[in-house]
C-alpha cells in the first residue's frame, strides 16, 4: 500500500515538473536590449543596439526595448515629433526562431534572420 502511494506521488511529481519545463520559453540572451530600427525594406527590418549613433531620420525611428519576463516598450514619434511610448509584451518561439511583439492588442510576428549583440535582422511574416 505504501509502495503504491509512493509510486503515485513520484509519478505525479514527475508529471508536474515536466509540465513546468514545457511552459518555460528559452530565448537568446542577446534579445534583451534596446533596439533601434535602422532600415526597413519590404518586410526586412534591421535593428541595431546603441541606436543613438544613427543619424536623424525624417519621421523618426522606432525603438524597441525588449525586457526580461516578456515585457516590451516601444517608442515612436507622433505627428508633432514628440515621442510616444507604449508598453506591450513579446515572446520568442525558439523552434521556429519567431519573435512576436504585441502592443495595443496588435500582434506583429517576425522570423529572426540574424542576432548578435549589436544587430538584429528580422523578416516579417505574411500575416
């Protein structure tokens, strides 16, 4: 009787721990940074870390601050050239190398083409 209870508890504990591991998402540590859009061409987006070195651009540049625990800050310039800061969330699918930003209930998905400490190249999905 004690053996069967112990076996049940062991199986239940293993199931619980395996579920915990499934829910954890891994992501490259290089993602956690402040990224400035340097170039957009078709659906290709190039972002760089340390974007303050970029020259000024008419209409401004979008800045994405990717934080730990899935938090995201996006800064854009409004029509009066004042920065508009919005909060959102991000997720990363390591199997598909897909990065998703959600700001104001709008979701944008990108495939990560290249990621280094200084450069992030993305390709927007067809959605």
